[in-house]
C-alpha cells in the first residue's frame, strides 16, 4: 500500500516537472519573439538556455531517466557494430548497380512484349 502511494506521488511530481519544462520551452520561444529588436545572438542564447534548462528538468523525471538510459544503451550497441571495409562497400555498390541495370532491361523487355501482344490482339499499329 505504501509503494502505491509513493508511485502516485512520484507520478504527480513528474507530471508537474514536465509541465514546468513545457512552460520553460514556451517562455523561450516567447522571449525569442518578444525581444525581436535585440541582437539575434542574445535571443538565440536565451532560447538555448531555456531549452537546456527545460531538458534538465525533464532529466529529473522518471521518463527522462529512461530516455537517457536508452541513449546510453544505443551508444553502447553502436560501438559493437562491425562496419564494412571500403572494398566491401564498393563491391556491394557495384552489384546493386548491375542488378538495377539488369532488372531495368528485363522490365523494358517485358513491357515491349506486352505492348506487342496488346497491339496484336487489338489490331492497332501498322
């Protein structure tokens, strides 16, 4: 029973934090347009600063922690990928180009045969 109450409290607090993050983002967008007579550099710095602050607030939520863990795990998995060598890439590209040409010629041939067959049945063409 205690765990359920603690989860509900955490969920409400996370919702409040997400609302604060959205308000921060909207404030950043608002300040960007409100101070249109100021230097673009200052406006962008304000927008980026409030955006980073909003990201920091989201990071403190359970959802933010999950997103961060997903990004960290994705980076780990990306390091495990065995990338092809230049030679393997060139050979694969060559095979793909050859297959595209062969299939294009085959489709052209089938198209011409079907056109000839339709013309023969319909009686068109001289």
